[in-house]
């Protein structure tokens, strides 16, 4: 089962500590339960089943429309759909004709349905390696990467990496997790896998094995750079996500589908902010720990740009 990279003590939102041992790494079901309880405690008008379809400028404010017909007027908008809403699946030669099953890590739940299969997991990050290591107890698994998987210790000097990242003396400025830990974790071509040693031991043992990315697929067969071929039942892409902010199309806020922003504030649309983007302000920006500081920063900056008349809650129209 997938777990958070940060321990419970670094995964709490304001006003509600994450339950359990503060040093344990919560699994996905714990996170869902925690977020549901947090939402229930908020004194906020939370509208579910209101998927936003368009955001448009309206004078010095915005009109927001949802797919169910609801329309809202707002002096400012914060796009908080984050950077993990749209699974990214790269186009690879022959993939469209692959006769097996193709999944994204967003669709992966448990290893049991893959028992006895030949599985290729594409990716070199934490999700790819965690999924591959878990699957290897049930299936024959290969991790396919463009560069060799690299590892970073999860608890250097006995403390979780998020402790060091949050420590003030690691920061170039207050609230900035960029130096030096942040840049070490953001190196190219791929960030290292933060690991307590379990996944690294699995790859060293060859379960799963690791190979450079296959060149193409024919039918159900993957062709590798060294000339080998392997039949595969399933290919799982753990190749990341892209922000799902298509509702901002037409506002001038996007370039090639990506937000044009600096530290969570739109550089092209006054009154527009973001929350939850990867590296929005720091290493932790897209995590439960980091979103609190980023949200406070964006709200404060947006408030300073609004007149007292505009500082009102968004209002339904009609």
C-alpha cells in the first residue's frame, strides 16, 4: 500500500494533528479519512459536485461557472486543484497498439490483480519504485527508466528529510525550502527516491529488476535498448501528473497548459492565485505540510491587491 513520504507529524493541516504515532508514515486510506474529518470540521461553504468548467474575468473580478449550472462571482480566485489532477502518460512508439493493459499509477490500488503477470513499471520516482517493489512479491516486474534510479535516505542523521527541509537554517529565506535540501531533491534528470532502504534492497536483489527504457512496443512485446524482447501483460506508467487547470483557458493565465505564476501568484492575471503546485514556493509545496504556508502567502498577497469593497466572499449568482 502506498504511503506518504512525510511522517504524520509533518502531514497535519492547521488545527487538527494527524492521528497515531507522529513518526509513522500514513498510508493512503489514513490520509483520505483524515481529510474527510478535516473538511467536516471547517467552518466553510464546501460545494461538492461543483466541477468548475470556466473562469472568466468580469470587470475587476471573476465569474466562475460549474458544470452543474451554478455560477459564482468572486473578487479573487485561487486555483487549488493542485499539480496532481491530470495523469501524464507519455506517447511511446507502438503503445497505442499494445495488446495488454496500460494503466497510470493513479489507477493502481493493490498488487493482487497482477498476480502471476509480467509487468513493466515506467518511471524512476517514489511512486514507480514503491509500486514495483510491492508488485514484485506477486508478479515478475521490471522498472523501466531513462536514467538509473537514485536513492536518498529518508531519515538522514536519524531525522526525516522533511525535518531538515523545514528547519529554518536550511532555508534561503523564511518559508523557502530551496536550499540546500530542496535543490538536492530536485536534480535532473529525475529526483532521487526517498527511501528507508526497503525499495533499494528490493532493486539490488533484482525484484524488481531495473532496465533502461524500452524503445518501442509491438503487440504485447517490449523491445529494449540492448536488443532483448519481453512479452508483457501490463504496463504501468508512474510518470507524474500535470496541473488540471483547463478552466483557466482564455484568461491568459496559462502557457502550453501550465500556469504562468511566481510563488503561487499569477504573473498575467491580477487576482488569480494557486495552491498545491509542485515547487510552487518550495520542496514541500505540493504536500500536506507545505500547503499551509503557501496558502497563507497567496491569500495575504491577494488581499493586499483588493480594495475593501472587493474583500468579500464569493457570491452565487441567481
